[in-house]
């Protein structure tokens, strides 16, 4: 299993608001600080293992992913050979940057149980299901090739002009990846969160009531902004967990 974690990196000044907001969006309470790493806390589902985390950083808000590996040193070596840069080495993870500059971490693998979706009083369900990697046009080919070569799993190409394709490990990862081509020619690769639901309009109204800023609808998604200034989308991606997700 290539279990992926989504990490919301926020500056200290917005941590409290971001924590309250994402806890309410996901329906999961914020857990205690990690032992030895007080800058990190996990949003803890009641029926499975955490895969969404909040980290206080010295810098602007951003999203990064953590990849679990059976052999962390081997995956780090492979990533470097494919063009990633080593950023730092910690006791529990190794931080790298992708060819396009997107930070990510490699952590040791442990056994997991994926949580199910949250059922809301309005009659719908939701769960954070996807990280979208946003690539400027000049960076997209190399960035996409990097992730496809690094990660085992299934790749499905997209016929839409603004998307390249989707990835999932087919073995139970709670997070899939989507690769998007931005309108801008140059710049750093970054990422945003996609929150899946079986009723996009109702879930958007619920999240707006929690204090999100409205950016606007798209084709099958609705873009919002969180208290830390991060854009994210509510999407029609199925919120229920499957070992082989629908990636079409």
C-alpha cells in the first residue's frame, strides 16, 4: 500500500482558525501535538487512522503530501534519482522537493485502517479524498513523469484540457492524486485539497456556513478558500473508501 497523507501547513497566526475550520469541515476532532513535534497535530477520525494533519510552519500556507514507504531510504534514493532535491532529514521523516518545487515527505510505513465518510444531518456524506498537484505549463511534463515513476499504482489519463490524469494505489490509500495544468507558463508547482461528497451544492452550503470564502463553481467542483488563505475544492469524487477507486 502507498498510503498518502495530506498535510495542511499554516503560519502560526492562522493556526487556531485553520484548525477549528478543518475540524468542522471534516467532522474530525484535532488531536494532541505529536510527541517530540509540537508543531504537528492530526485530525482524528473515529473509525480509522488519521491521514490529514495540521503543521505550523514559518512561511506562507501550503499543502504537502507524505508518502509512506516500506524502505524509507530506498524510496528517498529513488526520488533523488528521478530529480527530487533533498531538503532535510528528521527522526521520523525525510523532506524532499519534487522537480517542480513541491515539498513532500517520506515516512516509515505502518499498518492502517482507512476511515469511512462522515454522514451529515443534511442527508449527505463527505470525506477528503484527493490532493490536486497544480503544475504551470512548463513544469507539467517533468512533474507528472516524476510522480508516475515514483509511485506504484494505477494511472488514468484525463481527456480534459486542464487535467493530465489521476493516480491511486488501488490498495487502500485514503488519498488519490490529480494532476492539473495551470494557465500560467512558469512558476512553482503547488497543491490543493479536494473534498469529496455525494452532494456538492449541499456540502458547499455547509462549508460556507463554517466561514469559507466562495471562489466559485466549476465543472463538477466548487472552489472555496479556507481561513489560512488556501484554495480548495468540494468535488463530486465518491467519499466512500474503496480499494479500487473510480478514477475516470
